[in-house]
C-alpha cells in the first residue's frame, strides 16, 4: 500500500502550493471530492482481504482527516491574506478635510452678556429686561438726575419728544423694577442696549450695551458690593484678580465708586492695556441713593442696597483685546469667527 | 481745576511731600488727578550774560557768542534770531537734561560750543502761556538778573508743579482754590491757614452812592455792585503773577489780575467795569433782548431773548456770567471801578455759552454751580486786594439786589447708621476725626452725631452723604468684602428668555452667525421694513440721515450686513438677529434670518447644503416644533403680504394656527439688486407671537408593539397641485376602523420632464402604516391603500402611476 504515502506527499505539496482560493478549491475537489482521489481509495476496499479491511479503512480515514486539516489551514491562510490585500487597497488620504458640521458664533457682545447673566443667575439673580424707548421719568427723574442736567438735553440724549427718549443707561430698567417691587427685596441684573448722542469712532458708539445689577434688602451694605464685584472680576478675568474702589459720583448712588480690576494682561505689574498702572477701570457702582429708594416707594430707613453698571463692550474689548468698538456692529464674519466658545 | 504746589504752599506746609504724593492722596479721596504738570524742567541751568555776539563764520543764521556764566566765560553757538550782546540769558551747561534731550559740548560747523542759550519752550514751559516773541527766540531776562544764579527756573517762578484735577459734579465747590486747598489739607491731615479778608467789603459802606443795581429776571436772583472811586493801574505783584500763571491765566494788570485771582480763590466770577466808560452809574440784568453785541474778545455775538445781558442805561455792557464788553473794559487809564458780583441761573448760562461757543473761566464756573456765600466772599476779598495792591480809595457803599437765599443746614446721624450703610466697623473717634478735618464741626449727643454743613458743601444732604465722606477719607482699603445675606432667591431666566437662548443656540448649531446691528436706521431702511408694525418713531434731531428712525424690522439691516460681508470677499454668509423693535404701536421682538451661498459645503466631496426656500423653511419648522408648537399647527401659505421684497413664487407667509407669524423665502431679484447682492433667502419672524403661543407639553406616547409596513405610491397631477395637499389627503383618508394608521408620509420624488405632460408632474410618496391595536395584515393594508388612492384621484385629479 505504498500509494498511501505517495498520495499524502502529493496532496500535501499541492495544498501547500495553492496560490489562491480558486486553486485551493479545485484541489479540494481533486482530493476530497466525491470523485476525488481519497474517495477512490475507499472504492478499493472491496479488493482488500477481510482481516485487513479495518486497518485499511482506518488508514483511508486518517488520510482524509489529514487532507481536510491541511485544506482548512491553507484556506484560512489564503482568506486572511486576501482580506489584508483588500484592506491595503482601501487606504484613504487622511489629510483631506473632514465633513465638519457648520456652527455659527455668538456676537461677542452676546457671549459676554450671557456669561454675565449666568454668573449672576448662579448667585440667585433674576434677569430683567425693559423697553428701549422710555419715559424720562425712569431714565432721569427717578435716578435722581435733575431736570437741568446736561444728559437731559437734546444735545446729549436721543429724545423722541419732550417726555420720551431712547434710554441712555440701563438704570432706566432698574428704576422701573424698583417701583414694581417696592417694598420687597430685589436681586436682579438688567442687560440691554442703550443710546447716546455720540459720533461713532474707535472708542465711541451711539449704541452700546450695559448690564446693571441691583440688590435691595434689609441690610445690604457697601461691603456686599465689594464682595459681589470681586466674584464678578474673578469669574470674568481670572481667579487672581483683585478689585479696588475709588470714590466717584453718580446721582443715583451714595457713596459712589469707580471700580478698578487688577490688570489681567500683566497681573498688575503694568503694561499697555492698563497704561502702566496695573489697574483697569471697569465699572461704576455704589449704594443706592436714599432719594432713589424713596421715590420708588421704599423706606430708606428700613432697606438699603447696591447697584452697579457694567459696559458690555468694555468688558469684551478688555477680555478679548478688541481695539475698535465698531467691530461689534459690522458683524464681519472674519471678526465674529474669533469668538467660537465661552472661556 | 488746576492746583499748584505754590498755591497750596500759600496755605499749608508741604514739607516732606512731593506732588506725586499729594496727587495720589487726593485721587484716593475722590479728586482724580489727570496729569501732573511741571511748569518747566531742566537741570544744570545757570543765568549768564552774553558778552559778545557775532555771526557764525560758516552759517547765515547762527551766532557765535561768549557768555559769562559766573564760573567762567564760555563760547556758545546760538541760533536764536534775538540773541545780542549784553543780554542776561538762561544757559544750559553741558550735561544739562532738558525735555528735548541732553546738552553736550561739541563743535557746530567748526566752532566749539559749550552749552545752549535757552528759550522757555526749550525748558518745557506750556507754549500757550508764551508770547509769539518768546516762542520765536531765547528768553531775555531782566537786566538785573544775577549772573551765576544756578536756579533760573526759580528766579522766573517757573519751578512750580501743577496738578490737573478732574472734579466730580457734586464737588463744584472745589473749583475754588481755597476749597480745594482746604480739602487737600484735610486729606493730608495738615493744618491750613487762609487769608484774613472778611468784612473788607464793608469799606465805604458809610459812604452814600448813586449806583443802581437791579435785575428784571428771576435768572439773576442776586446781584452785588460797588464803586471804587479811585484806583491805580500798575503791574501785579510777583506772587499774584506766579499763581495766575500756575492756573493758566495771563497777567494783564493789577486790577484785572485781582478779579481773576479772586475768581480762582473763591470760585466766584466777578466783573470789573471802567465806571467812566459806562453810560450810567447803573447795572441791570435783563433777558428778552435781541441784538448784536461786541464782547471783550472783539467778536460780535448775536444775542437772543433767552440770553442774560447786563445793561447800563438800557445799553448792553456784558453777556452775563460769560464775558464783559469791549467798551467798558479796564484800560491803562482807568481810574474809577465798578465791581459786579452776581448769581446767574446755570442752565441759562450753559445754553448761551453753548450756542455762542463761548466757554470762559466765568461761564464754566457758573455752569458747574457756585456756593451760596461765594459772592460775598469774593466782594470782600476783591476790596481787600484792591486796597492793598491798587491803592483803592473813595470806596462807596455796596449796593445789594436780592439775597443769597442761604440757609445753614445740619445733619444728624449715628455711628451705627454709617457703619450699617458701609458694612464697616469704624470707631467713633475715627468718624469724628473725619468730620473735624472736613470742618463739619461735629457735635456728639449720646449716640447722635450732628454736623454743621458749611456753605461750600451743598452736596451734603443726609446720612448717606456723610457715609461717603467717612469711607473716602478713611480709605476704601478699609472696606471689607462680604456677600449679601438675604433670603434665598431663585436665580433664573424667564421662559421667554430661555426660549430666545434656545433659538440662538439652535441657529448657531446650524451654521448661522449671531449679528447685532443698529436700532436707528435711514428713511430707506424704514421704508423697506418687512412685517413692520405701525409707523416708525422718528428722532426730531437725528444723529444723521442714516440714523433717523427707530427700526420696525431687522431684515433691511441684516441685508446690509450681508452685503458688507460679501463685498469683503466673505462667502457663505448666513446671519440671524434677535432684536427689540419699537414703533408708535408699541414694542415687538423679531427674529430675522438671512442665508446666502451654502450653509454647509465640502467641496472636494462635491457635497453642499444650499440655501434655498426649503432650507430656510426646514429651519423655521424645526425651530417651531422644538419650541413646542405642533407640526399640525404650522402652515406655509402663499405670500400675499409682501411681494416687493420677496420672490412672489418662492416665498411664504408662515402661520401658527390662524396667526401670521412671519414671512420667508427667496429675496426678490430687484430688492436683491438694491442691496448689492445676487442671492439670498430670508425670514422676518414676529418672535413675540411665536413665544407667546400655546406650547404643547413633552409627553411620552407608547411605541406600538405591532410591525410597521411601508408602501410607495406615484401619481401624475397638474403642476399647480401642491404636494402638501396630497399629503393631507393621505393623512385624512388613511384610516382603518377610525384609527389613523398612516404614521408617516414622505415625498421622495418630484419629477417634471420627459414622459410627463408639460403641465403635469409626477409625485412619488412613501407611507408607513401601523396600528396600535393589532398587526395589519395584507387585506387591511390593501383596503387602506385603496381608500387613499381613491381619495387622491378624486380630490387631486391625480392619475395613479404606480403602486
């Protein structure tokens, strides 16, 4: 039965040399098919002496098992190779641009406005807006700004008729809030557009945005203003910021202060942004004037509180290093795309 | 106001302090020093005498001089045209540091030069205070100037330092040097002494006068006049000239200078007339005149009835509180003087000064406000100085019209109130010390502190004002930092604010830029208002033609922004703006959208999201649905409202139920051209209506357990049959045992062209059927499907193409 060994050598070599799955399949038919060489051996069984039949049968089965194992091994090998070749051929250029979802940007004024609103919402404030065309009662009279004050002249404010004008400050909202809430406590911020008779240039705009804060309660002293503004300065300009109060004057607050924040660019050492002083003037504030409370219907002996007014353009210009206030209103796409996130 | 070291040193000892110290102390107390200005500067200077002066051999304008500088004789090349032998001059020696740089020995065109002969401008003296002669050449000192003196700046009185202080409106009292000096002394905690002059104005009160002083207008409530029968005009004393110079005032002669120095000291403007040049011994303040009038400056002004005028015998002799007349000004030969000290309404002065563009030292002071007792102080001080420096004699009785109306005031408060307002824990001694330093003469009675407010401090009205005095004098560095302790409040946005933020976020996420444009617009933009309500509010005095009306619509501004961007090469510009609008009908909030180019684009993949009607429609629908407005309440109907700005066939009115909430679609080609753009789709939406409409609540609806079945249909219909109608018919007719089993309808193809008649189109739709009650078997589906086909064929005159 020398042909067993010969056959084995023959199919071992054949399977081993198969170059692709088609060849391998053809070999499977040749050796393992119903009419294949191994099946042909089984047909010789009838010629084998009876006592040798079991041994012969076993040998044929062993041969078949060996052939099947060799075939499976080769098949796996060839399949794996074919997959590798396919994957290699599917390689793409990783440097071509991806499909980026398009995403617009908030105007930086709204970026700052939203950041400020959220900051004060976190402290329990409500956000109150008001009309842009206001009665001069709320814009001036209630804010303790006397009739003959220059701001109340056509030359400085945008009057529509003797009693109505485009609000010159968001204080106009606060005065309305005071009247509506008296005698209850208040904790609000009031954002909005305001208008002045100014010629537009790099640092002036006839239209700009403010956000004012107002807190009224039984005991809300000036020191509470300092703590609140310290919180604001650190949130907006960094944890290391300090604030400084300087005496000032506003008709609707007493005492009145200008508030400086230690320079976020140089950390207070002095640089062009802070003009070498280490401090940047950022807002005006104070304890609400007793007359203002009284006019709105509060008893200034029983309550007090503070108010502050922040220029949104000023904060945005300082925070982002913007050099011209007109940028906010031209909405050049190349300008707006700088402001692609809150930071 | 300007405050110099020499002024301050008249009243207090400043030893140990330089002007930087003073500046930072007063700034911290509320008087912001804007600039510290030395009147001159320069080191290594000496007074010299020009011994010889000849032309430089190699120059047509330089001179060659020898100068005695006390320590020797040096050769100096000098370019000044006025240099001459025998002059006493200021010499900057080699090594001198001047504002323009350092002086060195050297050779100028071959001639040795050891120093520089200086002009005052070269020493940094304010050019405005110099004459043309002084500006053109070197400073020639008096003949008796001491050669070798190494402090020529001191010799000339130019060694002063001036603080330029910005005053807050409540501290107009500090326009007066005396008041500012007293304040400075209080801040520096140094004692101060002021000149004794009180009562000097009583001189001559025993002598009768025929002078008439009066006013016919309530805008001049009080008026003092006094005749000085004899004065001598001469040069002012040196101290007076120096102080005037430090305040930026030219010295003219002793009498004029006295009126100026008293104004600086007391803050009260006054006017001196040459009595002999007046038509009568009479001054009456009037308004209601209309005339031409030539003032001191030689300019003729047109006087209007609202202006206050000083008249004498009916003839104008001065614009009250602003400027006197040319005819009656003090001249070299003046011998008899009439003093005017009056109170004028500050608004009237402001209006006149503004209209005449005439801001004088006097008018500025009147506009800011003058303390009630200043007039009397000024008269006393003027008479005092006139007696001492102008040989004033034959002084007549003061004539008084009106009263100063001054009522002294006290304020009572407690330490607890002050600490309570500030959040501080100052002790009584500190607070009392502040009040004493400020001359408030505090008295203590138990807990009660009573202060006596001086006439100069009209700004102090109550405890709040006193609390400010305390904190600014003690210093804001002592203010603690605390947070309000109040009942908990909920920090929040109201529902409308939240929804507005949502809309912003959604539009940003879809690639639109958030814009902010101006509220004030031109006539043209107002005329092009889209969905604008009522009539525009117009500024009676507009900022400019571009800024005349309050806008009623955002789109015209947004289109301008689009055009601005496109003209600068920006592509694919899509913008939105949410803004408040105001008209004579009230306040509205609108949302405007402008889309241009592609909303999304990956060019190498040839994939874009174009900006056409369907893009903006989808955006609006999605926005409304996500705000909680049911899809079945949103309609896009043919635009009959505005076809001037929109393409009539490619725009729609947007409705929520029966409410028109906006217009959207392609821009009309003509309007696009007006805006300088080629293509855009846009929308103007009334946000108040959107946000105000009823919103559905978010609710779970059960997911059907039964399988869904999908079917396609295609019809041929007339071109003018809207796809929406077919979809509606399918939804309405797709029912089985009254259950709406059509769960979705999607148009997936619209075809016009070959194989379809010219006036027809083919529409293909996909439907999903599902029941919540049972599995839909073939028979059921077929029944529903056939019902739908029947309904479409009947209601839309459609021909079934495939099913």
